[in-house]
C-alpha cells in the first residue's frame, strides 16, 4: 500500500511548472536527509535540525547537483535545465541567484522523479547525493 497517494498521470506531471516539481522535490529531499540523519545518528532533534540544514540549503543542493550531474540521463538533464531556467521571483536570503537556480533545478529533478513514479531511479539519484 502506498503511504502517500500520487494520483496525477505522467502526462499531467509533464504539464506542471518546474516550480511545482521543485515544491514537491524540496519535501522529498528534506525527508531523505532527515531520515538518514535519524538512521545514522543518536542526536537530539535540535542537533538533527542543525545538521540537516547543511544539506538542504541552496548552496549545498547546487553542489550536490554538480556532483551527480554527469550520472543523469538526458531526460533528467532536461528536467534540470527546465528547473534551472524557470522564472522564479524569490531568492533565499542566504543564497546567491546562481546557487538558488541550481538548487531549484535539483529539487525539480527530485520532485519530477517522485511525481512520475520513478521510485527506483529516485532512490539511485538520492544514493548518489550521499
């Protein structure tokens, strides 16, 4: 049984804005980071939070994307390109515009893989992020 119901068809997901993919990808990646921290640490919640920030901030996500980029498929690189180039009128307070665009691209990729039911590939990509 699927814990969280994903009900959009792949064709519908393809029509969504890359910012929507990034919106979902942000939460999927955050869950991945938090779960791994809990699995491999006995730290208290505040320490876990401080540690998770190191991975989910824009600069770290931009660096992670750069690290995994050559291992992405052409389709995934296209998703990244769309996420990076999408019109976004918001920039995080602790990020420059380039890092924020790359982190949005990274989150778009994660969200797209999740929303299109590519769970096995999503797991592979997240494993590359470690």
